């Protein structure tokens, strides 16, 4: 069965090239991708997940504020039991100091993300996205 994946940035991120790249990559892996776009308010993202019932939610951030908006988003999602079971992944440039995703990974994982990736960890992202979400119960920080 084809996995359904919602793909988005966060409210403060207007970059779209990363979404185009990830959509093409995920489609190549066999996912049905719902690309919500850029500068997506958290309530809109939650509504889209509720409506489309995806296996995965992939958040990509390029502007360096991903750890801030990501934390707000994952805490908001936890308020909705019907969204439990969606694998939620965040990656890209999560801070403003360069490749510092690892600095935020532990905190984001504790808050509820299933995986946190830096912009250089595409092979690891591909490996995770090839896994069946039903067999996924581990937290990943790379």
C-alpha cells in the first residue's frame, strides 16, 4: 500500500525549493505526497493532517527557525488524539548557526518528533521513509 505523506514548511519559512526537491524524492520512493506549501500556519497543517490521514508528516525548514516553529507545531499536534500514529519528521536548517540540527534534536525528539535530520542526511531520511510506518516505534536523531 502506498504511503501518504504530508509535506510542509512552518509558519516562518517561505522557502519552496526544498519542498519541490522533497516531493520529487518522496514520489520517487512511491509516496503519495500532499505538499501543503510554505508559511503554513500550525492550525492549517493540523487540519490537513486530520483531513488526509497521512502515514507521515515531513517538515522541512531552511530559514533557521525550524526548531522554534517545530516545537510549537509538535506540541499543538499532541492535543489531537486522532493524529496519533502519524510519523512526524523534521529536518533541514533548524537553527541559525549552520549545521546545528543535532543541537536541537534531543529536545525535538522528547517533544514528540520521530526523527530529526540535518540538511546533509538525505540517505538516512530516504532509509526511514522507505520503512513501513506500522513497524516504526523508534526515535531517530542523526
